[in-house]
């Protein structure tokens, strides 16, 4: 991807994400149709679908040869990251959107031949836009986000994690995960994977641990976190496959090994 193309893609995507966010804010109190997908708590609304269609229309008219991998099924059937692929979550944190009308984001990661080039995470109700171009740093509303601190101690860390880790689960002994919760300084659950990535980049949490995420939940976040020196793998420390679901550990590099070796591997079922 040439620098010229990349800059143009960045400015188009930025304009579209801000526009989509504005529409959501304007309609935030309109009646919603809420449906369920895989289970009673897996929600989707008319707003998720309309927002996704908004991006499909914009991307396809400006870039007919680009592909779109997105959650609600209006994009393409993407099997590999060859060429330029836009990975879009129109609303990340649909449960928060429905129940709280805040704490949700639009996430867009743009990959070229498998390389993450441009990422955006937009906290819609707070009007806060996280962005990154590969190799050019990460930004929050246009201000550069500093690199992560050189070193942090695990017992001073704040970790984002879902409470399902503490219930009986298929991956890790919950007793071991309870020990993790007792060892770190604090834990948080925000309900939007994209925002949790953005918070790791900002350094307001030090890691985020989750059992199963889709490409659209993480595509932008990986690019943004990478720019400040954060690391993303699955919970076994392996590279993430961007066209499949993965478990995810995104964190400050100095606590990655501890989380994997002393907790995930130790408690592995
Ligand atoms: C969900 C959110 C949530 C995470 C789920 C995701 P959605 O995305 O990111 O925080 O725990 O695994 O599916 O469905 O609201 O776009
Ligand atoms: Ca969903
Ligand atoms: Ca999502
Ligand atoms: Ca979504």
C-alpha cells in the first residue's frame, strides 16, 4: 500500500466513522428493534445493521476492489486477508448500547495483504476517536498517545476481564483465575472489546483477557495497541488468526509472560 493511498484511506475512514457516530447520537433515543442471535443475551439492533450498511455503501462506492469483513453479514465472505480488507464492527458493545446508551464503539481496522495499516476505535457517545497508522503512532482525538511505560509490576496492574473467567469454564481452572484477580491491583469489565483495547493503548488498564473474540472486535485494536508498544496474542501466546475467532490477551509486554505461564498454562484444563 503506498503512503498516498494509505493517507487517503485514513481520511475517508475517519470522515465516515465520525459521520456514522453522529447519526447514532442523533438517533440514540429513537425506538429500537432488538433481536437476538446465538442466544438470548446476544443482541443485535436495527442500528447495528444500518450502521454496517452505511459503511458497506461508502467503502464499496469509493473502493470497489476492497473487501469488507463485518459482523452483521452485509460485507463479503472473506476467507483470507489478501488485498485490502476493511474489518468493521458497526457497534462493539451492543449490550451497552441497548441497556446504557453509552460505552460502545465503532471499530474499523484496515489490512493490506495481512498487514494492519490503519485502525480506528470511536467511542461514539463520548466523541473520542482513537486512531493509528502503522509506524506513525497512536492518537486520541488527534493527540499522540505516549508509548507504554517501560516496565510495570504485575501486582500493580489493572486487568480487563470478563467474569466468566471466574465461573467454571472450558479453558482455565477458575481457582487459578481467582488467584489472578487477588494478585493484581484491580480488575475491570467494560463490555466493549474495542474500548478495552483502546484503554490498554492509553495505559489506563494494563491488559485485557478474553476467551473468544471475532476479527471485527480486535482488528483496529491490535493496530492501535501495537503503536504504543503493547502486545496481542491468543491466551497461549500464539499469533492471532485474523479471519477466525481467537482467545485474546492484549497487554503491556512486561506482564505477558506472567499471565500466560503462571495463570493460563498453570490452570489449563
Ligand atoms: C462484544 C463485545 C463484548 C465482548 C463480546 C463481543 P458486540 O461485541 O465486544 O465486550 O465480551 O465477546 O462479542 O457483539 O457487542 O459487537
Ligand atoms: Ca454482536
Ligand atoms: Ca464486537
Ligand atoms: Ca457488534
